[in-house]
C-alpha cells in the first residue's frame, strides 16, 4: 500500500514494534507484509527460507478480531526447519522427511501463537543438524547476508541469515553444540541458548535423538538483547508450563534482569584448544575493559581439560552407540562427499577404530582422540560417562563459586568462516560445546568488527596443535576485515 512506510516499520526495535502493535498505532497487516517483502528479498540473496507458512495470512486477520493482545501480538516470527509447525515438514535436510507434515505445532510454536506472534516462514539447516554450516541436498547452501562467500553458521543458519539480513525481527532455533550461537556470531546478531529444560523441546526434531550426554536447548535470535528478554518474558508463561509439565514453572526474573548491581565477572581469552583469532582475543579484552569502566569486577578464570571435555564427553557422548543412530538417519540418503571420511570411520568396527587411533596418536593426536571416542560403548561405559560429566559439572561450579562469580565473559568463534570450512574444522566447536556439556545458559552478543590490524596479526596464526585443522582454521578466518566478532 503506497501509504505504508515499510522502511520505518523495519527499522523499529522489537519492544517498540510490540508497543505500536498493541496500542493500535500500527496495523498488524502492515507489519506482516513489510516483513514478508523483506524476507523475500533476503532469501533471494541468501537462500535462507525453506517454506512460507501460507496460513500466517489468515492468522493476521484473525489476530485483529480476537482482541486478545499477547506480549508478541502481531509480530511475524521465523522458525527453524527442525521445529514442528502443524501441516509443514521438518526435514532436517533429509529427502526421506519430505511430504511428512507435522501433526501439530511444537509447544514453543503453540505458546508463540497464544502470545499473538505470527510464525510466517521456516528456515534452512544443514543435513542432520550436526554441523555449523548450512547446506543440504533439498534446499542447497545458505549464504551469510553480510558477505556471500561466508557461511551463515549453523545449524540454525537460515535463522541467522534471515535475522541478520533484517528479514525477521525474531527467530527461533535449537542448539546442541553452538547451533544458535554460531549463526548469531557469524551474522552479527544476538542469541540466547537457555538451559536445556527452560523452554519446552516437545515437537523439536533432534539430530541424534535420545542422547543425554550433551544438552540441547531451544532459544531466540534477534538484533539486540532487549528483544531476547522480551521474547523470554512472553514464552515463560502459564501456557508454556501447562503445555509441557516437565518445564520448571519459573517466570522471567525481572528483578535479576533490571538490577544495576555491580557484578563479579569471570573471563578467559582462550580455551587452549582452539586458538582464538586475533579479533576474538581483542573482542574479549575490549569488552573486559568496558565492563570494568562500568564498575564491574573482572576475575581471570582458568579453563581446564577442554580437549578431554570435547573428545570424551561430546564426541563420545553424542556417538556413544558407535554413531549407529546418526548413520541410520543417512540411510538411503545421498551422502555428502565432505562427510565421506566421517562416515567411513563411523562404519568401521571397534577393533579398527582402536588400531587407527593408536597408529595416528604420535602424528595427529586430535584425529586419534576422535577415532578412539567413536567406538560403540557398553551400557556400563555410557553410565560411567554420565557420572563423569556430572562430576565435571560439579567441579566447574565449585571453581565458579570459589571465585564468587555472577557471570562469565567468554570468546566466541569468529569471524564467520568461509563457506565449506565449518565441516572441515568441526573441532573448532570447543568454545560453544562446553556450555552444552555443562547445560549452562549462554548468549552471544556482537561487540566489534575485524580490523586490518587483526588481519595482519592473523598471518602469524599457528594454533595450539599446529595440525591440519589449525592450518585450515587460519585459512578460514582470512580476508574478514569489517565482519562482526561476538
């Protein structure tokens, strides 16, 4: 409509947009079509949307008639492919999941609708979700809206690209190893991975269903922190607690959120496993300085045994069955050539994995550790693994309590890697995976951009292991001046 100022609608931050929708100064259909138009433009550029939810148009009309104004009344929201929306596929990038529409909305989507939000598109993911790139054989490759030669991150990569490009004001994804945090960091937006059981996971399709070693979570992605907070206020409501009784009935804690109390903040610049890019290190240092200037106390935190955590808890935990269920998902699907070695390893018998691990140890210790931890475990071994993870968590909390911390400032992998690289350097998930193992809430916020000085310094990047992965990561970081770092 010629009288509608689309640009001014798209420039409104979420809290302000909600206010205008609720007080009636903005009609919901103007907002809806402004975002549909922008989403169409962004997906033409980045290939981030898998499906348009046609019924959303009727929902806009219905919302006006009901007069029930939820906190997210009239807000168009985007939904990751793996989150069930009634009548639509949740493919996970597998051809076998096409034309198998979900019988009902996931609990998160039901609560969003009750709060007046309008789910209008579903977004792209990597095949199986176990990747932080965003490509599959049905929908193809999604590109980063800030630089098309870069990955948008994954597995909630379509969400990252759409929210980062401005085609969605609020998106929803899942995270089992950084799947919300990578796209947010790579596309320059904010995301929150809550504790695993904070929001309902009913109606979410998992990449490795049934594994309990590494906690998955569902959470929001938006341009700023205030929008994430508003989203959590809306979702942590009676509807959420009634529809899924396993979710603790704890509403949003306004007192904690708005408190101006000075904090004790732990921080570290590296996990001594994945060497941070110069921009990552600088991001932590500059943020530490800003926090100190704002009156907070910053306390150095020493991370221990990150390599042990990654190999023995994450890889062994997720593939404790010798990767049988992971492989089962790919049965009858075209396999991605980039995963060739991984599939071959996964299919090898235990004795061969042991021999390979032993041979590789002196030359490529990290590869050796991965192979060793992909063996099929006995039930007894899985149980003792779970005990070990619990113990690790208690030790981490004890260290945290000893320093009397409120919160932790950590690096986040960045800048965005070139397309195709995330699959090659899958070991670089160490910064994110830690907080799935611990099942702690974690958020991502962009703080700076890569400078020419960072690029210059990157030339000396060698990594801690100086193996093929470290060399490849250095290549993946190159040529990033101007890209965001979180």
